[in-house]
C-alpha cells in the first residue's frame, strides 16, 4: 500500500468526521421533499443534494425510507470515489422461512456476492422447539443473542457435550460435528456463522431423518440391530425444526470423555481497550482452541466513538498446515490464503468507509440487523510470456483487508456489532500506530503535515476512540 493511498484514506475519514454525525430526521412526505434544506440536512431528509448545491431532489421512483437510512448512498460522504461493489445486506431483505417452533433467515453469497468466505443464518426457536439432529460439511460458529438453548453435540472421536448456552455465549462446531439445539425460554434467538459463502448449497447440511428415510429399512435394521418395524413411523418430510415438546433434561455419560464446544463469554467481563471508547472481546483459537477456522470479536462502541482506521492481515484457514513456519509463509502467497471480514450489527447505527486502493472508497450506513463484508484485496500478478503468447499466473499478492473504520453515529445509543474472520485469530494493523512508528519526517512529508503532528501520534493502538 502506497503512502498516497494512506493519505487518501486519512482525508476520507477526516472529511467525514469533520462533517459530524448526520442529524436524526423524521420521515417527511415526498410532497415536502423539494423544500429548501439547511446545510447537510438534504441528506438527512433523503435527498441527493450536497451543501454546494450539487444534485437535485427526487421526483419519484425511489424508496424514501431506504434513502433516509442510507444518506451516504446519496453522496453525503464527499470523499467517496471510484467504483466499490456493494458490501452490505440487511437480514430484513432475506426470505423468512416459517417453521412450527420458530423461523430462520439467511445471508449467503447469492444475497451478497462479495461475501464469498462466510455466510450466516439467524435462527429463532420457541420454548421446547428443536433444531433437528444434523451436521454440516462446514464449520458453525453460534452466538446467542436472546434467550437460552440446550446444545448436544458429538465429535469424530465420540466425545460429546450437553450444555446450556445463554445470551452472550458462543459455540463452535468443527465441520462434520453432529449436533442439535433446543429452545429453553419462551423466545430464543441466535446468529449462526459458517465458513463458506455458499452455505445454502446442496451438500452442505445433512439432516439425520432425511438420511434415514432414504435408506432401505433392511439396512437400518442391520445397522442398529433392531427389527425393520421400528422404522414404520419415520417422518415423511424434512421438518428442519421439530415442534415444541418437553424440554430434555437427560444427560448422557460418554466413555470417551467430553469435548468443549462452548465458550461462555457471558461470564467474562469484557475488557476495555486503548482509546477509552468501549469494549472489545476477542474470541479466537488463543482462548477457544477448538475454533480453528473462524475467529471473532464482540465490539461495543460508545455514542460518537470511532473504531480507528485499520486493516486486518489475517491468513485464512485454507492455509495448509505445516510444522515449518517458513513453508506456511510460502503458501501465504498462494490461493490458499483468504480471510474476509464479515460483520453483523446487533444494535445501534454506524457508518464505515471502505478504502480499496487506487483512489476507490465508499461509505456505508448500518442499522441493527445489517450484515457487511469487507473482503480481501487479493489479486493475481500476471506475467506475459511473448514466446508462448499467454499470461501466466506467477503468484497472488498479499491477502489484506481493505482499510476501514467504523463510527457510531448515534448520539445516545451504544453501537454493538460482531466481526468474523475465516481465520484462527483476530489481528489488525493500526494506521495511526504505523505512522507513529515510521520515521516522523518521512511520514510528515508524505502526508503534507507539520512534523509535530506526526510526533504527537500515539505509539499504542487506539482501538476504540472515545468521542470528544
């Protein structure tokens, strides 16, 4: 990344920050939308008109409520430039599958094409309802957002765990782990994240009853050591969720011992982080060893606070395992490396600008229920071979996330979001720290600022910056 790119990112963020939060505004009738508007109020009123008079009001053919929710799509961020693909999807735009005992809705790559590495489902279970016995060919990371559930799971070594998970707790099922979930409270809701963008594809999830009813009864009888008549009442269709029934209290002893699929984050006081603007809990393989393909952070940012300008140099789980770190470094420059950042906004309102280099940047507005993906900027380096008249792929560039920040635009509500990586760890590089640890005269000359500006930058990361 060139210093000129960094300058672009700094100017982008500073211009938006200096403009201040977009004022809260009530919905206004379309008939009133052409009235004169105060400076920056035109965006708050859902009209594409900037403070210098560029643009014009909508006449018709627009969704006014969506325009009000997304002022930066109207051009409110004057530093946006170039072409950046859509990186946002609201779960409210997803199709709801209604079930006898709850509902489920998803965000997969067909909803948000830029989200190739991770996808998610929002699952709701009523009391006693059961997400039937199943497994996936991908790993599952669960986060309990409301209520509590009882999990039961078995791994490939025959080790099991039966346990209760409450709001704020996490679980991780490695690919292939057999599991089921039962709702314990009247209403129970969870976010399930998978390390594959096409989670909805055939051959990804396998329901046990679906398998059983498509297996000859004679084989079932031989496999389980019972009479064929035992299977006369098998379900005719895949229910996905079983209707509410008595809550199971049974425990199952395991001769092979227990494994640990659950991380009880609700029992841990979230740490404050440098910058004084909120809390950030990292849950990756350092504290949750079983989670080797998905790492996450739970972030709470105070009103007006800023998740500082940064990027993530994660390398994804497709990196081949090797006892030699040098060999891993070689593979890190191949197509095995990938680690997009996927986000889910739990509550509050946010704004983020994603900078992808070469003067391309775009700002997005987020509300509770929105998802986003900040994909890596990996690209192929091609060499032209004149004698053979074709391009040859020599290597892939480093897989780094685009530079970005996240700002809480609310005046009085804490912003809470979850961020996920297809990786075994959560890491980031702070722009401010990098500049502070670079020879000051070089940084100052590159940015066109006085030397004392760089000299006063903090050498420690300011992860969540408190509003001033």
